[in-house]
C-alpha cells in the first residue's frame, strides 16, 4: 500500500532484442515516496523486466504490455534490464533509473 502523500510517475518502456528503450529514466521524488508505474511492452519474444535493487521482476510474454508498479522511498541510481534470460547480471543491465 502506497503512502497517502506519494508522488506518482509513469514511464513507458519497450523491451526489444534483450534491451529496454529508453535506456535512461529520471524522476525527482521531492523528498516523498515515489510510486512509479512502468508500462512495459515486449516486442518479438518473451522478456523479463528486472530492477534487482528494488526487487522488481516481471515476465512479459511476446506482444504484451504489463503494468509494473514500484514504490521507491530513497534516492539513488538503479540499474534495470529487459532480457530473455531469467537472470540479470551486470553486463545485461543496460538501463539506468536515476531517482533524485
């Protein structure tokens, strides 16, 4: 459950060829919790959208769009990726989410 004064942000991501587009996202939480909704669309094949440091993992069947809500309560840089493999290592994490 999100706090009452949460700030809400939405990002659209396309998972294609084991990559997420766009590869850089940024948001300012203005000292409050931030509820980010990722609208992730998988193109061509099944992908797994992951943000390991935020315990986010969603399987996206090919040709579908999945809404992934994430509550972020601290600033930082979080790596994310879209991969067809069930793991996300440092070389596969191509996206960067910057929370101020």
